[in-house]
C-alpha cells in the first residue's frame, strides 16, 4: 500500500485560466471550437471530462495545445503522506518540504537556525508555527518572540526575517503557493 496515489487530472481550472487570460467569453470559445456553451461550462466546472478530440478543439480555440492544458491541470484528488526522515537530526540547519508537487499550499519544516540576516517577502499569506524551541521574527520593523506552540500570521507582501533563539528549534512555515493569485499585489508605502 503506497502513500501517494495518482488521480485523473481536472482540466477545467486550466481551461478557465487560459480563457480568462485571453479575455474570451465561453460563447467565443464555443464558436471557435464548435462545442456548446453548456458543455464548456461543465468542463470548466469539472462536471464533464472532455474526450481527447474535444480537448483538442478547446485547446485550438484557446491558442494552445491539449498537452499544455493537461500540464496546467489540477489533480482531481490526492492524498500524499510525507514521512519523517529516519535517524536523529544533525547539528546543521535543515529544511524539509512537507508538501510534494505543484499544489496551492506549500509547507516547510526548518530545523535549527539559518541565515538570520536574510529578509523574506512573499506575494501571498503565510503562517509560521513553532513546533519546538523558540524563534524571534522581525516583521515590518517589530520583533516578535515565539515559543513552542506559538504561531504568527503574515499577509502577503510583509517583509520579515527570523532566527532560532534555542538550539533544536523546529519552525513550520505554511504558505499559499507563489503561482496562486490569492492576494492582489498591494502597493507598498
């Protein structure tokens, strides 16, 4: 029994993103492809799966290829377990991805300290959770001290840096992926 099972792709969101990027209506895509508006709406809402022939027609109408649409598709359902790494962690700082693949959320586990002088600024929101130890986070000119079990939420665009203040610190960072437009770019003061 495996921890990860591949599922069919949902092409609807990829079709919708491409159509909107080209500023086309469903009616325009229907006219270009020879397919009906109701069918295209069902495809975009993942209520219908287009045949290979229909997908080619949609791709042609959107000036792309079926391969490109499938590459941009979302997995229908996925369950993925990321197992703990065997053995005791060494004294050196470590970063471990807690989410594999191309998803809407990213999560990383930072163990130990890292370059405390490095400043971060992400497009989308993120949550920082202290699993063990303690950290000091500087965000927008203020310092926050967090201990085990504490969390800090940062909206997209907030400049910040952090450092571990206790050895064997584990910090979990969960963020909306950069390829997702969850937060419109905010003007900086």
